[in-house]
């Protein structure tokens, strides 16, 4: 019989470190494997069983999945550091009228009537679009977490006060979730240890060694999430 474990998929910009730490503290004997998935591939990874539960952005086809909304992200415009927007703390959508706008193929905002003039060339990824913003080709509209993830010293971003928000949700397969999936969902939703709403029974009192191991596992899990991304995502703040 295989030892219990849980695989969490999360899209770029999502930050599961806090929940991974709580998991390691409560369940040191049940490994939580963290698996980065591209936004467009998150649902497929979930349905294929590559991950047991996923932190993802809005999807239109939720068949066979249970989806629970978690929070809404602010939508921002990424521009060069010397752009006029750098003089203000926030902008309105109308301020982008006439601005060349980059729209990557992996866009996750889905703002149908977004302001600005779309650039003819569509970069494959948000990371590539960030490079083009730095080169002066246009602005980029993204959730704030992605602006932070791809931060560069020569770029800045400003909240768009009247833009639609970017929701983040947790999802898992209907009818197939294990007690560990339910436990993780409970942690994400703020359920306290030992809550009667969860299936997993409260862990017995741990020894000093077990507490030490749990702290080490929590630091390792948080470090994995915080590790710098690849070339296109350098300089995360």
C-alpha cells in the first residue's frame, strides 16, 4: 500500500507557501508535493490526475470539478519605469486609451473590451510580453501577482481602479477527493486543526523531535515556492 501524499498544482502568481507550512505542521507524515502548472494547463493536469488539487484562475468548463472561489486580485498595467504612469499611484481604464497593448496568448485576465490599441504581434507567454514591455513595445494588463512575479527594475505597474478583478480559486475532481484533499481545502479556507468538519482526525500530541521535523519540512516547502523562477521570470520582488 502506497504511503499517503498530496500533490498541489498552482499557477504562476499563486503563493501556496503559507498553506504548505500549515500542512507540514499538521501532517508531517503526509508529504505535500508542489507542482507548478501553466494557467492554460491547470485543468487538464487536474482531470488527468497529475495533481490532486489545484490553485488556478477562472475556467469556463468546470464539468467534473468542484471549484471554490478564494479571492480576487487587482488588475494592473505594466509599463516602463519612465512611463508617465509612474507619476501616479493608480490609473483608470480610460488612461490606457491609445496606448499600444500587448496581449499574450496565455492571457489570464480575459478582459474582452480592454482599453488600448492591441499590438499586431501576440507573444506566446506573459514572460515574453514582459520583455516586450521593457523594449518599449507597449503596455501589458495582468493580475497584480504576475506583475510581481515578473518584476524588473526597468518596469513598474499601476492598479487599474475600474478594471475587472482577477479571481483565484481552488479546484479538485468531483467524487474522487480523498480525505487529504478535503483537509487541504479546509486549511485553505481557514479551518482550524481538529475541526469536526474535516474527515481527518486531530493528530496526537507530537514529541519534540516530531515538532522539529515538522518545522524543517515547513521551511523546505516554503523555500520551494519562493525559489526564483527561470530566465523569463527573474527579479521577483
